[in-house]
């Protein structure tokens, strides 16, 4: 299906990105086939209980992840730049909106120039204080930018307590951020585009169904078909750095 022929210039687009789009930039996908993340069980480094049980391990783990994305070797790839170009062209030239929802905690979309970005799983370069935050209100907590290591002894600059700063990451058992904004966007989009996602992680894996129930067309761009590939209107398979620019070039090309 040549989906580009069915999308009008004033259409609204919602793009969901997952780990696959950043893999080509040198960032390891969240969970390998053996269930480990950088040789750690996710239950040991990605739950609120893990942070309470062993804050030193959790802080060290995210310090390493933070250092990795700040490395000079990690840069946006052509897929990131193509999405930033889509946002600029679609809004300025066509009158529609291109909203980018990412499951990734890196900053590669912003570094490529994207501005209309929702980080539903938080951001690795931000932190917040659990002592200054009401229970279950992580989304609205005061966030602090961070580009250095923190540990269980680091003091909060507001309450001056130690051991209360944690990475701004949505862990297992916590509610993803901005779900109300995502729901409204999906109900009003004309095209839903999923890039580099497994189709296994909810609620993001259910976004395509929400969008299509609202009448949107859908496409996935993946290295290989995702777990819910059969739901999409169409699919394009291969490296994101190649397939995303190709798709967006066709989408934004003037009518022939």
C-alpha cells in the first residue's frame, strides 16, 4: 500500500519511536534476547523496589547509561534527522502537526532538531527528588538536568536530603508519562507511524489500535516485523537510517 498517496498535507501525524531507531547510533536496545540489560536483570535496576533495595547499584547502572549517551561516539543517525525535518516541514508548510512520542530515554531526537517530543518513559539526562515529590506524582515532579554521576549520597538542592535523587525514568510498575496527551493525539491523528518498536511493550504497543479505531492509517518501519505487525496498514522493513528517510521523503514530496 502506497500510504503516502492517502495522506493530505493538513493531516496530523503521530510517530512512535522505540529502541530500534537509536540502535544504529550505538545505544543498546533495552532488553536482549536473554532478558538482560547490560548483563543486569531488569528487575534489579528498573523497578522502584530495586531502588529501595540497592540504590548504589541502580545509580551506578544509570550513571553508566548516562555516560554512554554523552559519549562523542553516540550521535543522531539519519532517521532522527529525517523525523526532525518532517516536524519542521509538516507544521510550517502543510499546516498539520507531527507529534513524536518516544519510548527512548536518550536525547537523540532533540539533538537532531525535533522539538515536539514526548518522552513517555522519562529522560536519562534528568532526575528528580523522591522526598520533594508526592507519591505516584513522578510525571509532575520538579526535574533537574543532569550530565554527571549521582549516588546515594548526593544531596537534593531543595530539601538537602541525601539518597532521594533518582533518574527520571519510568520503571516497571510505574505509569508512563503524558498518557492523556498521547490519547488525545491518537484520537485526532490521520497517520500513525511506528519506528523501531518491538510491539511487545504496553501501553505503547496498543497505540496503533487506538489510532486506527479513530480512522487513521498506520505504518511500521522496523528492521523486521514487530509482534503486532499484522495490525498495521503497511510495513517497511530494513535499517531505520535508510527506511525512515525514504518514507519521509516520499511523504513530503510535492504531488506529481
